[in-house]
C-alpha cells in the first residue's frame, strides 16, 4: 500500500478501537513539566481495524524527523534484522483535526517483554543480542545523527546531565507520596550516574543503535522474541544505550548472557548503567500519576543497577 496521496482523517481517538489496554505508547523519558529536555511524549499507538494507527505526533520538528526515519530506515531494518520490525504501509498527511504527518503500520501480535512473562529469557537474550549485533553491522552512512531527534540516545551522557539531575530533584520531591518513589535512594542513583558520565567515551566508529529497548518495545510470542518496535530513538553513534535490556528486561543468567553477547567492554558497560539510571529517574516525575506500572518498572531498574553496582 503506497503512502497516502491525499489527506485521510482517521476516526477520532475516542472512537478508535483499542482492544489491548495500555497499548498507547509514549517515550519513557519526557522532560520535567515546564522545562525543555532531550525527549518528550510524541506518540500514541492504537490498534484499529487490525492495523497499528497512527503514532499521533506532537507539533515539533523532531517528531517530523522521526516520521522520515520510519519511512526511510524501517525497510532497511526489515531486510537486515533477524526479528520482525514494523512495516509502514501508509503516511498520513496533515488534515483537519490533526495538522501533522503520521504513519500507519501493520499490527504485530505479541506481548510486552515484562519480567512476569512466561518466556525462555536466556533464549530471548540471545535473540535480542543478535539483533543488536546486526544493527551495529549495518552501514552507518547517512544514519540519524545523535541529538534531539534520537532523544539523546547515542550522545555522550554529559549532554544529559542537567536533565537527569533536574528529574532526580523532582523524583526526590515526590518522596513517599507515590509507591515507586517511596524509599528510592536517589543519591545512590546519582552517584552511579556521575561515574557513568565520567566513564571513557565510545572510542569506536559510530554504529547503529535502536535506543529504546525497553519492555514495551520488545515483543514476545510463545516465550520467544517476536519483534522489536518503535525506532523513534534509533540513530548512529555510541551503542551503550542498547545495553539497556541488561537492566530493563533481564536478570540472572539471561542478564549475563546478554552482556556477554553484546560484548560490553568495562567503559561501555558503565555507560549502559548510566542509561539505566537515566531510564529510571526520568520516568518518575512524568508518569507517576498516569502510568504507575511503568514507574514500578523504572524503580525496579534503578534498584537493580544500584544493587549490582554496589551503590546501595
């Protein structure tokens, strides 16, 4: 199905069928309300007539560039990766009711890769590590440059330091008012973050990364890896962010297998731990009221990475 040649106005979101609660997708790490940051919520995904429609983009330049990224690079990923990735079947044009571009993508059946899922987690770790390796092997020429359009993924962590510390202060202020933030050792997380910021930078050539391998973007079917979705943060740069599943998805043997197969050297591993702190601390101020389940995941990640790193 070619891109729409003329505007097509979807049914209002209130009428669209969404038969899986929680399938609305948003970036995990929006900036603190009232302040600009490296990323912000810019998509809602609904299932409608057996299709995934439409990522409703907010009116900002980076969202438009994410549309271009999906259209240009998803076909490359589909040909090169050993797992399923989304397929763009149409590009909607601005129209009355929604004055921005959006995409229609085929629905992919599967369940989010949450820790409670019944899965062969070591097998999932091996399959996902293979996908990360395949991404790194892709030709990086003309790939998206890390920065605002990748929500900071692939950039040196120091560029995100102010944002993380602002989110940490907001998380500390929440204190015992929410379950995910009650008793959270923000100081320990910031100590680990500071070490990650000071870690040696990526010394290799820029490589492709997905950038957002969190439970909602990794799908399982029959206990195995089924798909990787949402390339809104993908780009070419430091691949440390793709070590994030070490903390967001895996534990025990699966964690060690993923770390081994993604060949994380000590400096990259430390930066990956920084990304885990980033994931956790930036989630709390923005989603504690609207998505407590997501914040519980973020809390689990912060606790795990601080425990293993000796910052507790």
